[in-house]
């Protein structure tokens, strides 16, 4: 088994709240420079920037997982991660169907553009990506599972836009693969208060919106190779694959 440094929650210039400096080239170069082996690209309610970063990552020896940070109807943020281009594309079609047609206001919320490796604009998302889908957390989870993806509760310890802040608890029937946190001290306090959460695989991630945040809160993945299926095994603590909270 090997240990791989990972940051599984990174935004790009496509997220309106993300810096325009978060281009594919900057993300990959920064991740490699900071010793990361695996990253996940998780823009708000879209996966459109993923393929370009995956192509660059492959050239640099960096494993890039395609995903999205979904805002459910309850305004809870969850991560959906996928192991194939077919699954990513199918989930993008689902997002397109269920994101409300509320026009983005770039002056208020920020630009929503995706670019190529040369920072040339490939397209602009017209609807506000920060909106909540018209789908519940259970509906989103069902779609992710049907596409053989991984479903993760994002920044679960935060007082807003988390499953706990919006719903008060995590339904044990929800098919979560893991829970993510961004502040270790706050998460430790949460675990002390809600002990059932210790039954979930948990790990930190940066939720990077700016280049300097990439890799700032990495986890370690113990696996035979830096592959999507091995991340699945690490979440499940299967066949000696593990995800560790400290890197």
C-alpha cells in the first residue's frame, strides 16, 4: 500500500465565488508543487471545467477526480464524485435540468466561465450556479448512486450550507460515502456533541477558491494506486484502503 496526498474539494474559475486565477493550468501546477497526488474538481452545481483539468492532470501525473458541489433544495452542500467521463456527462445533464433558470449577475456574484489550458474562454454558464437545485438531498443522492458515484456531505461542521445546519441531523438512510470537514477543531467539537457522526468516514479538504488555498488541508489516502475505485475502497475502509485525516 502507498500513501497519497489528496485535496478532494477544489473550485475553479467557473464557480462565481472562485477566483478567476483558478484556471486549469494554475490548479494543476499548484497542486503538483504542493505535493498533491489526487485532487477533486468540485465547482458549484456544474462539472464543465473538469475535463480540461483532468487532461492537464494526466500529463502532470496528477489524478483529477471529476465532481461537483451540489446545493440541494434544502440548501445543503454535498459533493458528488465520479469515476468516468460518461458518469460526469450524465450528471451534468441532470444538473442542467434541475438548476433554476435564474440569470447570473457577474457584477454581484462573479463570472461563471470555463476555460482551456491557455486561459481562453470556452463558455459561460448563464444561470446562477449558487442557486439551490429543485431536488432534495435524497433525490440527488439517488442519482449519484445510479451513476456509480460517491456522495459526500461537504464541510459538515459549518453553521451554514451543511447537512447539519440545514436539516439538524444526518438521516442514517442517506447513502453517504463519507463526511468532509474544513475546520478540524470545530469538527472535533461537533463529534463530541453528536457522537453518531464518528461512524462515518471523515476527512479534511480545503474547499479552495483561491490558488493559495489548494492543498492547505490535505488528507492521506492509503491505497494500492491513486485510482477512483481505490478512493471508493478508502471511504469504505475496504481491503486495507483507508482515508486518513492527517497528512
